[in-house]
C-alpha cells in the first residue's frame, strides 16, 4: 500500500495510476475499522476481486495531509473516495464512502471499472 505524505505525492500517485480505478483511503492508526479495512485491502482475494484497483493510504493525523483532508472533506473514518484524473488533469470524484462498508466499496469499484 502506498502511503501519501502531502499533495505532491498524491498528484504523483494520481498521474502514475490514471489508467486504473483509483481509490483514496483516508484513515488513522488508532482507528479500528481503518485497520480492518487495511487488512482487507491487502488480502490476496481482494487483489483478485479488484484487479484494476490502485489505492493509497492517507493518514489524517499527518499534518502534511491536512490540505488533502480539507479538499476531500473527510469527516468520518475510514473514508474511501474513488477518483479519476481527467485529460485536463482535474480530479473527478466518482464515489465517496464514509465508514467501513465493504459491500459499497465492491459495488462502487464494479460500477467504475
């Protein structure tokens, strides 16, 4: 899993993965549902189920991520945001899931791919 530290790293991640389904995963190390989601995302079964998924982890407690959290209006943990990098390099939000909801994550991925 890629850990993002600031907007520059996020921009680089988005550009490098623009041909995939991109998921931004906002969490914190003290958050139990976040830990559960991280384990689920790293599971081999998940990689088979969502082969075109590229995701990154954004720690909300890391000060260098404050701007990112504000831009995406992260209010609950975990927060999952599916995005797409447009041709003009603008970012389009395709879906947002507040809280741990694995079924919604799978459904959103399947709608996007």
